C-alpha cells in the first residue's frame, strides 16, 4: 500500500540564492515559528526544496501538534492583529521570531504561500507586514491591541488594485509619512478609483490599530479605509483650522496661526 503524502501546510519563498547557510537560517526561522506556535516536537517535519536561485521551504507537519502549530502560523500571517486578539501569547511569540529574522526577509520579496485546493493564498512578508509584527512583538498586554474609534488621513491615492490575482484589493496611501497598501470597505471602491485617476488629495477615514511601540502612530497593515471623499482646496489658515478641529479637544499647535504661516512664507 502506497504511503499517503503528508499535505503541505504552507511554503516559505524568499528571493535569495539558496546557499547552504541561507537555507539553514530559513529552516531555523520556520522551526522557531512552529515552536512559538506550540509545536513541542524536536522534529517539526520540515521538508526543504532547494532551487538554483530561489529559496523555497515546504512545511509538511507529521503530527497533530505540528498541524495545529502550522495552522496557527497560517492564521497569524493572514491576520496578525486578529490572531493577536484571540491568541495573544502565541501571536507575540511568532511576531518576535519574525522580528528577530527581519534582516533575512526584508527587501527579498519574501512570502508565505498557503495551498487552498487548486488555488493558493499568499501573505507578503514585506515592510508593512514586518512593521506590524514588530509592534505586536513589543506589546506587553492583550489590551494594547485595540481598535481606535477611527482617524482621518489626508493623502493622494497612489494606486488601487491587487498585488496578485488571489490577494485582496487595496489602495496605496501615505500613512506615518510612508506609502502603504490598505484594505477598504466595498462602498469606497468607485471613489478610490476616481481619486486615483484624478491625482487629487483625498480625505480618508480609517479604522486603525494603535502601534504599542510608538505612541501616536498606527499599524498600517491592520488599518482599513471605511470612507473617502475629495479633499477640497483651502487656504493655509483654513487647513490649520481643519487640522485643529480633527485633533479636538486640544489644538495641535502651540503657536498662533499667523506665526506658523509667517514661518512657512519665509521658507518659501
């Protein structure tokens, strides 16, 4: 009787030469992730597939504990913040492993591929993702992982679309002064496409998760656009008044509007 092949739980793809040292480091990272997710066995059941250029690691768990740990990793990379709310300890441990190995992953088009029958789902281990897991790894309590009421951002819509056929549709905007791809509510789709085509500034309302490591900042990967409208042109004074209103109950500037505008005019 032929031995049944162990199903693939997930694959790790990294756009880097598959040297023995790099493959060993990748295998150690995945082994540490499985251990963080609850795999207690000394043999996590990892099968390596090495190619001429790309490093590819395929995970075949051979035990009930291994399958549970692999499933936990799949849930985490698919929804880091949601997993942190349900399983805060395991999520923080997995996040810590990925944060420690961020140099291995950053700028190498790293991704985790999860087979789903004839299709597959991909989780990009890119800068926004690594920034999110870094924040989760530094969180000391489950209470830190809360959704703020909402916040507003003013940004140009840089692009709208999918990074791959199987990924969710996102809109690229500036958050924390850097471009990020954010998911959005279905009713925002047409307005986002129109504003992206017009290249005008947009006023965006976001559901956000606070970054526990940096007060006043948010975790972009965990944020979602829930409303969007065109940002109408206004004078400098009107813009400052608008920003002060958003920041109620207190003003965001300690100086008068006239002094701030005078400094801006000097810089011009």
